[in-house]
């Protein structure tokens, strides 16, 4: 294991030395190494529960890019974003039972954890940052392009279509909350709008975004 | 005293909550609410999935990030720690046999611990996923257009549990403020058909989310508290009961 420094999936040794406990279970829950690439989230997490490094490697291969991109966007700091990525995947390794398929995909679970950690970090030095941000955000909102955050061409097209359905006020509020790491109360202050208005815009915008994604045939990788 | 937000006030906060844009007491109130409200919990899931779509990265995390994770994984398993325990060079010859025997014993002992840990960990993950699979099925049933549902209330009108029934005879019950049953006691679910109460299952002392089966023209549900193991016919007053209505 120690010599295995390749990117996940390029290195087949990750799971080789690990003992494998076989217990009764459905096919979905008892995954062979060759099947990991096509394994469902739940099957992957069960394999991680069996301390299979190759399963964690597969989860990293699938989702680390999005986790890193989100953390870096919120933190505006690549080194701290890497720390968040490490924390997110080590937590998955140490406590896989915390993933709840009933509460969404593995991807959104990992992203939600990464976002929470990044936002905590942002707010921990908020007294310094808040003063800087107030002015900076006023400028950046006008320039910021949500669509630029999305890299994959096909997925980008679907997301772009969905984002285009948002009203400007909804889009602005969601950007500040999600990527800026601001509370809705702070967003209200930044945009000089009532808190109730911001709450409503975030909610109506997220509902519209979801519907737009469904209409556009978005399917996360 | 802090005023508990109403259901509508919580609903207005769900999207902001999903984006981590609610903090303090409000976040705590939403957290508590979604734990017991499948509909609101489902909405938070939807918002998080949609938000996740915005986070698509166009480059992978740096290789160094994975390498650090690998280092952490290596340092953790107890079997690996035992395997690299050094034998002091100065005492190598005279203590070789002792050291080999001790190391082998240590490895076996640690291997045993590790196997037990793996068993426990695997069981925990399996159990969590099975429970959540039931929860996911309950949520799906709750969103079904042909489902019927019931709020089960105590005698003083407090909602203690919810149930959803789908036409294929499957039902799901999830508690919402039902206290844990006393020692050696269990909750039992009853389907009310006409004037009869027919057992729909023993729920255990702290049901959480429980699936059940039903047959016939069930007009209501009731929960009683019984001796552990349940009873064939109950003489006890229901802890909670409710009529089934169309969703």
C-alpha cells in the first residue's frame, strides 16, 4: 500500500492486501473488485465498510473532482480545499454508516459534507473576512458567472439550461449563499433586501433549478 | 423562551438550510424538524441534489490529496502497526525465538481484534443501510399519489406517529415523539377493520421507522403498549390512534 502512489483506478494494489470478509448478502451488497466501477453508491459504501481500499479509491475517482472544486470555490484557497477533500474521504472511510441512501446520492452526501466544512472554515475567520467580503461581493456578484463553475461539456449544457431558468434575484441569492458561504441573513444585508425576500428567493430558485435540471435530463456522473 | 418555528416557517428555510445558509437556533430547529418530517426531509434532499449539480468540477483533486489519504489509511489499521513492531538489534540473537513467538502471538491477537472490528463495522454499515432502505421506501410511499395516510394521535391530540399505506398491502409507520417504551415492554401496531383490531406487527420499544403488512378494508391504525413479545389480543387503551385518509 505504501508504494501505491498512483491515481485511483490506475493502481490495482489498493485493495490487494486487504482481508475480505464474506457474509451473506444480496448481490448489490457484496461486490467483487472488478465490479466496483459499476457498483451502486450503497454497494460501494458497504465495500468501504469492509475496509476495502479499492472501494474508497473508486469513490475518490468518481467524486473528488467535484468535492475539490466546490471546496476551492467556497474557500478560494486550493491548499485548504485539499484539506477538506482529505477530511471528507477519510470520514467516509472511518464512518461509512453515516451515508444515508435515503437522503440522496453519495455524491451529494460528500458535497454536502465538503460544503459544510468549507463554510465552517470561512465563517471561523468571518470577522476578518466579512469586512473584506462586503465590498468584494458587491463587485463580484455582477461579474460572477455560475455557468463557469461547470466544466464537463454535456453536464455543463444541462446545468446551463437549468440555471438559465432562474430569475436574476434567485440566482444572485443562491450564488452568495452556496458559493459565498453566507447565511441568508448575511445575503439579505449584502443585497440590502428583507430577510424574508431572500429566504423565498433561495427556495423558489432551488425548486426552479431542480425542475430545470429534470427537464434538461441532467444526470450526475 | 425560544418560540418554536411553525411548519410553514420551517419550510421557507429548507432551501437555505440545504445550502448551509441557516445557522444558530434556526438551523437547530430545522434539523430537529426534518428528522421527524419525511416531506421536509425529502425537500432538503432535493435541494442538496440540485445544489450538487452546480458543483461539477472540471479537474480532479490533486494527486497529493490522494497520497495523503493513502498515508492516513496506512497508519490506521492495527494489524499493520503490529507487523512493523521492531525487534531491538542488540538483543536480536538471544531474543529471536521469543520475539518471533511474541510477534506471531501479537499479530494473531491483533488479527483477531481486527476481524472482530471488521465484523462489527460491517454489521453497523449493513444495519444502517437496511434501516435507511426502509426509510427510503417509506419516503417513496409517502410521495406516491395512490397512498393513504394516517396521523396517529394520543388522547390529548398530540401526533405521536405517522403511517402511509399503499395499495399493494404495504405500510410504513414512523414515530414522531412517541417515547421509548418502558423496560420489558413493546409497542404493537393494530389495524382497525370494522370494529375489530387485528395485529399488524410488534414494533419494539423504540420503533423509529417500521414497515408492516395489512389486508382488508383498514379504516384506522392504533398503537398499544404491551409486554415484550406482543399479544394476540390487546386489552389496553391505545397510546395513539388515527383514521386513514386519502393523501
